[in-house]
C-alpha cells in the first residue's frame, strides 16, 4: 500500500495543484457510480506525476461509498492472486451469493479450498459477481495503485473485470505507469507534468525562503512539471545552491533523480535505521509484526524507526508504508547485495512456514547466494501449490528460480522443463522458449528431450498455427513412441489437427504424411476414444474416406457414451464434433456439439469454450437455425472480448454467407486470408473459397461461385466438410452454367464420401447434386434428395433441394408443380433467415407466375438493443440470471437491469411471457 494517506493535509492538497480538470473528471466518475452506473478508468503517467495523489483525492471525495484499496508491490509480483486477495478478502462473507463454480474457483484461487486449478476467467466472473453483490448495499470504489506491479494472475482478473463492468454501481480505477494490453479499451486519463505556472506555485509550497529566479526556472525546467520531483528534489539543497543554482542540473532520468534524492536522504540515517528500511522494503506485506520480528533477529529495536518516521519517509503504524514506491525502491536497491540477502534471510526466518509457506520460500530464494537444493525443493513445492490454485505465472516464476538454484544438471533440466511448461500455460511463449534452451544445455535424458520437443511444437502451434507446426509435432510424436506410447498417440492427433490447419501450405509434412506415420504408432492395450479417432483418421487419410469411415463411426459411439471423462471431453471433443460433421452424421454432431458446449460451461473451461461454440455454431447453421447460431456467435464475440483469446471469424463468415450478406463475407474474407497466407494456415484460404462459393450460389452469381469453388478444391487431399461442402457448391455452379463436364470429377469425389457415410444428410446432398447434372433422371434424384433430407436436421440443404427441383420443373413448363416446390423453398428459407436463397426462390416463384409475400417483422423485437435482445432470448430459453451472466461475462445485476428494460419495451411483466413476444427460439440449445 502507498503511504500518502499518512501525509499532512497540506501535502496532499499541494500535490493536487494544477489538477482541477482531472479532479473534476474523477468527481464525475464518483457521481456516476452513486447514480447506479459502473465505470473503469486507467490513470497513467511517469513516476511522481501525481497518480497516487488523485487516488487519495478519490478516497476522500467518495463519501457514502465503500472504498477498497489495492497496491501492487514489485517484490510481490510472483505471489499468485496476492493483489486480488487485498481486494476480495474483506468481502468473502458474501461468496454464498455466487454460482457454485464461480464460488469454488475463487476459494481455490485463494488456497481456501482444494480442487482442480480454476480457469482464470471463471475467477474473473467470480470477482465481478462478488463486487456487484458488495455494491448492492453501497456504491463501491476500488482503487488499484501501481497496477504495473500486480502479480500477473491478479492483473489479468482485474483487467477482465474492468472490461465487463455494467450497471453494478462499481468504480474501478487503476493507477499505472503505462497502459498494458490487458487494460486496452478501458477509458484512460493521461497525466503529464504541470504547467509552468502551476509548477512554480507547487514549488513555492516547499521552499524554505526566497530563491534565485534562475534557480527557480532551472528546477521547473529540470523537473518538467513533475509534482513529486518539485516537492522532493529541492529538499536538502544547500542555501548556496538555492541562491546561486550551482550543482542542481542533472542528466539523470527523472525517476532516477528522485530515487537518488531518496537514497541521499536514507544515507544520512543511522545504520540501524537503514537496515530497518531495507527489511521493510524487502517485504511488501507491510505487516509490522513480521518486520519487527525480522529486525529483532538482527538486534534492531523500535528506536531505529524514529529518524525515518520524523522525516516522513516511512510510516510505522498498523501497516508499514513508504511515502512513495520510489522511496521503497531506494531503500532496497541502495543496500549491498549481501545486505539484501540478509534482509530476505531474516524475513524468511520470521515468516510462519505453516501460514505463509510460499512467501517464506520466496524470501529464502532471494537470500540464497548460490545453488541450494533445499531452497530449490521448497520453491518447487510452492510452485505446485500455485499451480493448483491457477496461479500459472507464479508457478512458472517459482520453478524458474528453483531451476536456477539447482546444481545437479539433471534436476535443473527437469525443473527448467516444468517451468517452461508453466510459462506456456500462462501464455508466455517467449519465456518458455528461453527456458527450453536450459533443458538442452542440461544434458536432458531422452524422455525429457522428447517432452521439450513436444513443448516447442505446441508453442509453435499456439503462436503461429502455420506451415511448420505439423513437422514439429510429427518429430515429437515419433520420439515419444518408445518412451510414452499414450502421449505419442495424443501427439499424433495434435499433428493431424496441425496438418489440417496448414493444409496445402504445410512445409515438408502433409496431412497424408502425418497419417502414414500415425499408423505405425504402438497400439494401446485398451483403446480410449481418442485412440479410436486416431486410428480412423490415420486410415482415412491414407487409404481413403470409405475405408476410414467405419472406424470413425466406432470412435464417435465411444465419444457419445456418458462415461467419457471431463478431461477427455475437453481435450478431444473438438476432433469428435468435427468428425461427426465430416461424416454427415447430423444426430451425433448435434449431441456431441451440445455436450461439448455444456461441458466447457459447467467446468468453467473458458479457454476451451471458443472451440466448443465454433463447432456448435456450424451445426446450428446447417440445421437452418440461423437465429440460434447468431446468438451463439454473439456469445463467442463476447467471450473473445472478455478473455482476450482471438478466434478466427470463420463461423461469422459462414453465417453471413447463408444470410446472403456479401459485404460482410468479403470484409471477413479480407481480414482472415492475408494473415492465414502469411502464417501458412491453408485452412483459412480453403474456408474462404468455400464460403464465397456458397454466398454466390445463393445470390445466383454462378460464374463467381465456380471460380471460388475450383480454387478451394484444387488441393486433392480430403479435408472433410471443407472438401465435400465445396464440391457441392462447385457442382451447383457448374450445372447452372450449363457446364456439367466441369463437375463430373467433383461428383465422384463427393459420392465416395456420401456413400461411405450412408447417412440421410450425405445421400440427400449427393442426390440433389446428381439431379443438377443429370436432367434426364433429375426428378427421381430430386425426390430422393427431399426424402433423405426431410429425415435430417439439415433444413438449409432441404430448402435447396426444393429450390432446385422447382427451378427444373419451371424450366420444363410444369408451372403448378414448380410453384409448390418453390413456395416450400421460399417459406422455409424465409422462416430460417436464409436471405440469399430466399431471394432466389422468390425470383423463381415470380417467373412461374406466383406472387410472394414478405413476412411481417416482429412488432416489438426491433425496439430492443442488441444486448437486451440477446439477454431476453436466453431468458426465454430458460437460463437463469447467473447463467446468462456467466455466458455473457457480465454480472447478474447487469442481466437483471437489461431484462427489466426489455420487459418494459416488450410490454410484458415476466419471463414466462417471452415465448409469446420472442417466438423464434433456438430449439435444441436450451439448458441441459
């Protein structure tokens, strides 16, 4: 914590000189919070510019509000959730108001409850919910000073909360030197030096008497209007210096000059006082009992505090607080390395190992002057505790320091690898790579080196997901075959996924190469669902779709069993869902994608949820539930904003293509393809071609559709849905252009897959494609397509079969029959929101002599804002306020606020009436 509150009133007032506009802005923020709004603000600027003074101003002005203070301290950055604990510890009595998963996540993060490491975004939702509950009684102002020194876990959670504030009567104000990526998007207040007039006025408050004008000008110039420098640098200058200006100019950085001023002040204290300040600076907890126990072990008594207290440099009260963070830094770094180590040694000795083992371990590590196995082992245990609580960055720091203190090369390599894995999980890929070099230098054994290779490949996929990743994963899998067969098989699956993403842009290793290698992997004694999936994919990509399909159907049955563990589901359901769609299995794809989404939500696996939502959106689009897909897509966007995890907009592009929104499709295409080509992600290029072909076929622009489809199918390797869906578009375009010969090969490739799948979805798709190309037998094929597709969930394709059948009948002059088919297609497309194809059907209906009616727009739905409509739709589908809040990364209070507004606009009074005013619900996506 900062010690400004212990300074005299005149000093706090002086620090606000020239900050009238800034104070007014803070007053407005306080007024908004009192009025029921929530606001976030980042106050940023160089050290000493007045950030802390403004926080102090807010604390005084926020009368009637609850004020909670948090301060980051540089030496505490490695203790997971330390900053968050400052904020939440006084409020833990309200945890019962939170949903169970959120409550458990926060308790686990604080080490109060044992359990699996919580997802950090679930912890963020818990903190948001907890603060909103606290704010119900009185508006809440949270002041976070020195945000740049918060531990990473706390910084991530608090920046998440700041971006998700709504209507909870919460003010969240950060003071930081620079605005990092985590706080991007939160409103900011940049502080600069004072104007010359205000700087002179502030300087006058600390001058002991008259001063030479040249010296005054020089001080103002040197300090650049920095308030702390104006208040601190003149103190201690000799009268001759103030009179004549000799000796003041300095080329040192401003913060360095101020810190040097504090160092000079500290150097004048007696040695016991200096040692006491070094001990106090080395422990950020500010616990006076701990500091006095540590000082007492060196024979330092209470009297040692008097010189520093008299100089107002440090306040020894219920907490030990330095006047400014630079004063703390000066006290710590002005000590010799030996004295700093001794300060940490006595602090470690004074820290209760039972109550705070991690802080004790960290002090012991800082006290070590060389390798120390006992300390290294203690750090390793601390890392395990941090990892169990979800403090991955803290675990990585403990493990890295543990490796540095390990003398034995083998042990050092093992700890360095564990540290690299923790860095990877914490989202620090570059730091992980540097630690892997230590693993190499340690002379790691074969198993450790294989795991290092695997981690390098995983890092490459995470960072780039491009052309080199398949070969890296393939190398790692081959190396693991004799060392850990189960891990080798998992790695082959990852290599297949990487090769699928890289597609034709992979460097040196194709999808078929990976599949061929995977077939040599040791067979497991008892196959797991992912083992069956690997075997099926390996056969499919080497011997063909038809040979692999039966094995893949068996794998899907294994994934559908209720005994599938949550761990296996979260890891592998993406593969299973994609495979179900590739096999035209609409029932299984519906079951698995719904299960995948529910599992990710129930377990709070918010880093996996984007993958789950993506698979579910694709299935809903093919089922013609475009409204449901749009709602899930909004959730996916909200998730990306809340977590900062980017998600390629492929599903948004697919939805827009079915909706006939050309501008949206092309904008998304441009945004994704250039980056995909640069990184070597061929998937992006193939996907873009398929979706634009679909769009242009819907708009009746068959020449453009054919060009896109031909480019996307030029690579002969089967890519599942990307292949068969694009082949169907190529056939459609070529048939409408009267060039069936261009589609003959495409039909044979498609038929190989559809007949092997033997599903109504696949056979129906093949049948309408055959009808398009074979006009003599078209009627039989169209009726066969409609029969098959009518038994599926795939309503969009069913509508297309009716449309193409109606077109064919009209061209033969069978107008009555044509109108029946076209009207069915038009009504189906219109009800589903498939606008492009609906316009095609309307055009054909008019050509057949029939009139079309436009559907009336809902009377009230368009009055709602996008968020109100989304929340009302979820409430209609049976979700509770906490469940909606969790999906949308907002608080339950904000959900309640938006629902009240929606009810008023819709003219209803309860959730039970939503079905009447919002009739088009996402069937099949209700809570399970």
